[in-house]
């Protein structure tokens, strides 16, 4: 069964959205779809008045917020890129271990920022002042840009603008399958597309509301046919009973259907005390294995697998990837 394309139950918007042609365009589109609109003071401060935290979480994920991004400073995006390019926040999916759980707090609404030209300006200045140097920007560090693309067109516009900058390298990562709007774009190979992959068990058990493994592979094949350079993120890598066999099968499938994958980014499971509490509030029956042993405390209440486990995972992935993808390379393992 394919993942049904997402439509919000309501769109909340800041008044200033009307000052931008792109904002007007999006408002017109959602109005024509019969989606109710509501004016808000600030994209950052809006809340749903629902006492039950679980109901509030699910209801918030159904509302799309349109806002104007005020802080336009570029931030570093180690280890994946030089800069973070933020055109949106969050997404309509329900991954139990969402990497944004800590930073978003209660503000889990899918949000998009319609002042794209202003957001892109600092990056364009850097690109044009440093023509000899390739500059990478990561557009998925604060949300999933493909999840709302059919309503906003923001990712397509960004891809086309950066296609005209010879030293620009845009990096996208997604878990959603709706790639059609991107297939006919002129991208000049400047957009490097990754899907976030995991074992079929992990996707089906913990990544609710996102594409299945098969859909991710199918969508990536379409992007490959449209000449986008491709890579994969495997994250979070989780230790559970059958992890080795399941991740082996994943890599074998990727090699069969997507042999052109150039790079792999590998991120092991990590969690904080705060995130753990939130997960059990939002997903009371969660089967996520929060280990008591074999982990180490990093800092600020954050835990990662201990050295022995990290080494075990690393060796397994190096060996398996070198068997199935001898030409590709591991960009980083954390
Ligand atoms: Fe979070 Fe990404 Fe999952 Fe959306 S797809 S819930 S942003 S981890």
C-alpha cells in the first residue's frame, strides 16, 4: 500500500505571508483545496489548546504553518555539510525517535518559511564570493522538505535556483515518496539526494506515517532516472535481536535496486532522558529498545552505544558495504 499524500486539516499563517508572492500562491493553493485557514501571531509561538499531550502531539502534526523566517544567519551543519539551509521545520510523519524531539519541544507542527529569496541570499553571497570553492548546504537539518513540497513548491524552487550556481551543492534527505514534482527540474547535478533508510523491521515499527522501504527504493530509482546523484543515510542504526541479518538484507536490496549509490552516512541510535520521556508520552506502547547496558553517557543527559558496541556496528557496516558497494564510500559514522 502506498503512503497517502499528506494534506493538513488546517493551515495557520502569519499576516506577513501575504506580503510575498510565494506566500500568496501557497495560500491560494490550499484555499482551492478547501483547507481552512487561520491567522496567527507568530509561527514560533503558536500552540494548540489541548490538555492531553498525546492528542496535542497528533493534532499538531496535522496543521501546516506558513511563516516568515526572521533569523537569516547561516549556521554550520557538521558533519553533513558546510551550512544548514532552513526552509521548513518538522514534518507530518511520526518517527518515534525523531531527531527533532528535543529541539522542537511542543512545536511539532510542520512549518514552512515562505521568504525563500531572503533565506537563500546569505548562501548565494557566499557562493558568488567563493567561486573556486564548492559549498554544501543541507536542507533537511530541521525537517523533511519533501513532505510538504506538493503544497509549497519550496524545494523545487531551491533546486532550480542552486542549479544556476556552479559551485553550489545542495543536500536533501527525506523519508517521503512524493518525488514527482522534482523529476523534470533542471538541477545540473547540483542537488545530492539521499533517502533515509533503515531495516524493514525498524521502518515498519518506528517510522509511522512515512514511506515503506519499497516506496523509498522506488522513489530513489525515479530520482536516479532523472540524473540526480544519490546517496543513502542509514539512521538510526539500532541494536536488536536480528539487527545484523536485517541490515545485511537492507544493504543487499539497496545494491540490487540502487547500485549507483555514491555515499553512505551512518548514524547509530542515541537518545536523551528528555526524549525518552516524550517518546513514552506520545507512543505509550513503544517497543524502542532503550538499553540500560552497553551505552555510555555523552553529555547533557544524552546516551550513545558504548565503544564496544559502536565498534561492532562500524565493523559490520564497513565489511557489508565493501562487499555490496565496493565503489561507494562512507562519508561518516557517528
Ligand atoms: Fe522527524 Fe524526519 Fe521522522 Fe519527520 S521524517 S518525524 S522530521 S525523523
